[in-house]
C-alpha cells in the first residue's frame, strides 16, 4: 500500500530523474511499451507486455541493508475499506458452536508436530511497516534440491533447504527490484514499491514473483518468472501497465494451468476513494516460454463497488481437469450486502487466450457471483490487538479473507481452504474463522468451518491455511495480548478429526520478545502457509514477530512441519509396509507413483521386467537420466517403439542383463525375487561382480544349489533383505512395487 503524500511527490521526482533507456550493456532484450485495448463497460481489457531477460540472479550484486531510494522509511499508507463495510455495522451475530467447539477441545489433541526447519527470515532493516510476509517452497528435479524464497517489503532472500535442519542462505536479503528487474528500464526497475508475492509453480517447476510499481497516474504490475526450477538462474521479466487512473492495491495471485490469476483492490491514488475490485489473468504459457504475454483484466469497479478484496484460488497438488475455471472468492458479513447469513461468494474466471474477448468473470456482465455459500455467522467487527507495554494496538484486516485461497483436486472432489480474522467475544479478542469448501461436480458447498480460539486472553489473527495431500489442514497465525508479545504459532486438524474442529493442539514457532510501537499499528498485511510440492505433506509457514520492542524492527520466521498422519500416496498410509521407503524413491525421483489423481503408488502391484529397467537405471544414474534411443535390435521381443525399450537396451549395454533366454527380454513378465537379487547386485557392484559361493544356510528355501542362491545370500549379507518371513526368501515370488522401493533404497542408499 502506498506511502505518505509527501513521499508520493518525492517518488515521482526520483522516478523521473532515474528513468533509463530500455537497453542494457549486456545486450539483453528489454521491455517495449504496453499495447493496451481500452475497456468498455464490463468487457475485459487486454494488455500486452514484451519480455526481457535478467542476468542470473547469483551474478547480481546484493544490497542487504540500504532501502531503495523511493521507499519511505515509515508506516505504509493504509487505504480505507470498501463502502459496503464502512456503511454497515456488524450485527454481532455469532454462531456459538462455531467457536465453542474450538475452545472446549483445543489443545486436547496434541497431535501437531514440532517444527522441522525453524529459522529467521528477512528482518526489518528499512524502517517501515508492515512487511507483507510471504514465501514459498520449491523443488528442482534436475538437482533434487529444495529452495525457499521469501519476499517481503521490500527485500527478497533465497535459501537452500534441501536439509531443512541446516538451511543455507544463497542470495540476499536484497531489494526486490534490484534482484529481478535490473536492466529492464521503467518503473519496475527504478521503484521498489512492495506488496510482493512469490509462488512456486509446481506444474512447470518454475518460480513466479511479483510486486506493483507506480508513479502519478501510472500504475503497473511487475512480474518475473524463472527460466528453470533454480531461482538463482535467469528470469523472464514483464511490466504490465494496469491503469492510469486506478491504483492496483493488495495484489494476490494464484497458480493455475491456463493462467496466473490476480485479484486487486482499486483506489483513487489521490483521494483514497475505493474504485472497486479487479480480476486479472496473465498468459502463463507465454510467460513460461519467455515470449511477449498478454493479460485479461476485468474491472469490476466499472460496474459495481459491492465487491472487495477477492482472492484467486492457488493450486497445490494435482492439476484440475482441463478447462476448469479459476475460482475467486470473498467473504461477506450478512450486514454488508444484505445476505440472510454470512456468505462466501464464488466467481468463476474462464479465460480464452485464443479469443480473449470471450473470457468471462462471474455469472453475467454485471459480475454477479456464480455461487453464494452460507457460512457460520461470525463477527468481523474486530478492533486492534493488544500488546505488552504499549498502548499501540495492531491492525487486524478483519475486513477480508487472508492469503491463500488454496485449491486441491482429489479426483472425486475438489477443495478450497481459507480463513479470516473475527471477534470471538465482542470485546476485540481475535480468533480465526477457517473453512473448507468442496465440489463433487455439482458446484461448491460448505463442507466444514469453525472458529479457532483458545480459552485464554490471547488473540490469534492474520492467519494462513492450507491442506496437505492427505486432507489434513494446517493454520498458522500471529498471537498477542496484553501479556504476550506478538508471536507465531500454528495448529491444525487431521482429515479423520470431527468436522468443524481444529483439535490437534497449538505449537509455537517462535515466542516474541517485544512489541511494535509504530503508532499506525500496521501488522501483516498477510502471511503464507505453503506445502512442499515433492512430498505434498510438509507445510512451510512464514510470518512476522518482534524479538525486542521497537517501532519497526520486525523479524520474520520460517518453519516447516508435517503431520504424523500424512502420506504422499493415498494407498500407502502411514505405517504401511514400505511406506518410508516408498516416499524415499519418490523424493529421489525414481518413481512418482502409478496415478496422479488420486495420487497412488500401487504398492501391491508386481513390477515388470520393463519397469525394473527404468527403476534400476534411475537409481544408478539419477532421476534426470535419459538413455540413448532404442535400436530395436538387442532383444527380439523389444522393438524400438516398445515401452521402456531404450531403458532395457541400456540395461543390457551396462551388462546388468542378458535377457530371459532365446534372445528375448520378457519385458511384461514380473520380476522374481531371485532375479531381483542378481539385478540389484550387478547394478550396485558392476557387471563383472560375482558373489561368494552360497552356503545354503541363510534361508530355508534357498539351498546352496538353488538358482541365484549366491546372489540371494549376498543380498542378505549386505542387509538389503532379511527374507519374506519364517526364515524364507520366497525366490519365485514376484517383487511388488512396495518391496522394490525397499530394495532400491537399501541397495543405493537413497535418502
């Protein structure tokens, strides 16, 4: 949100003085002016941005301490809320059961785990509030490394978190515009205005980062998309001029297969008048390809001022069905728009890149929502949050949903998870109203909701919620009271818990040691709960806190945790045979399972000899290995176009197999446990390896003269197998996918 009026004029002067030509010394192609199609009524506005390419991030000098010249070291300006809220007074209607469930049993479950990673992120060194804390967890399949990227007002930082117990800072903290938009020219390079969002697009294994930029009557959205899954590399950069009359405040984004979606609140930059909501789709395919990209922009404020602070849905896990529109939502107290009960509004954003004018938002040209969903009645008329040792109270932003609106596709149904802050006692004690919506094909409906609060004096607010692949929900938030310094905690529920309840107890990420004394009391304005895209179970949360009392010396904290009941694959529950080994082969990139929606591993299915070739070579050479093209001349029953032909021929080339006899490989035959012993040891030790002679004393069903006896006994000697039970090895039994995972992890010491 924009700074003081004085600084507005200073910023404009600096922008004018510093504006540079769109050419840089490295010869990188730079952004051309936007090509805009004017908006008429409720028709979408089409805006195009050319693309430029950054230098690799690691080569750009870090500026860790000094703020951008255009950023005022002060409380960032807060626009007023929407007229529908200003002109209405909550009737304080509150469903008692919504909060009593939480109060009566919270802390009784005690099932939420302690943090795994838990470290300080970026600290407030630039003298302004709030930090707009957010960050995401990403994964590079080429290197099997995990990264965490945090971007706050106005700096970003990147860590290698492959070992979450020992995070390594790779870059930053440094100014966001310097890192991502250097050499681009225009406001994206010369200003560092904030309201940042960073997301990992797990469908493409790319990073997405954005913040706004502005000068007088000139309002932009700056977007960068990484060229690879490694955020330290080069990025594609885009500069979209949103408007010359409406300031694009509070931009929030969601990743979706057909677009990157954005919601904004629009204001008059001079008078602070609310001018309506905006909904925008950016051409994801073009941005991933690094070509000129368009955006489709619906200006809801041109038709109605009723809607405010919408959120787009942001995808975790499997993609939705092709053509599924992105769901936008807002929550309204029953008094704001005259609803019979507190209500979630849902809009479907359908984008058509072939014919952009055919894109639609909502049910009609008046932008009516596609669905209205009643929730529990709660009270959003929440005042400031108390802190120890100061009369300054902290902002709550209880007039809107908190980031993110998380979407998941479970195949037979889809979910949306979100939250916002409410008053739980009509005396400004804050709690968090959370909800889960489901869509089984007939539209969205409320599946469950509740208000998280505890029977103490502490307020809990400014939350972020997300669901893992098992259906467990985690909720992170700020905590404060007259006796408790602003701190960070999280709670959650398991999928099998009673509906409408958060019963798994509360865990502290970090206890605060001071209060914020800046008179404006700005806090937030948001935080972010993310989910590891690889295991789809581990939550990552970031939020602000204070270690010592000061006006703006905030710190941020980053932590990860995983519920003890989450399993990456729906058919391999926690405690099932081979579960930890199965998750290891997934992490190592050997296999990602047998089904995406729902996510399955098929643990009891037999492994064929063709599949085994792929598993072994990936274990030997790494997840990104690709064998030479098949010739179709090695085995009679494996033509060049056969499934896994290249892998089978490479297995033969490395001396690991000579086939099943008669010039054949028998690709569709299940691999037996006896044959598996030979394959594993040759893969581990080389094609020339020969095990010690068999003794016939290791397994009851493996006499010394049995087929592969020496190989089987050596497999046991290396602690790769202890048999199939009862002192036996079961040599003629087919190897299941679960057993294969165990064999591979133990043979190749996979993490």
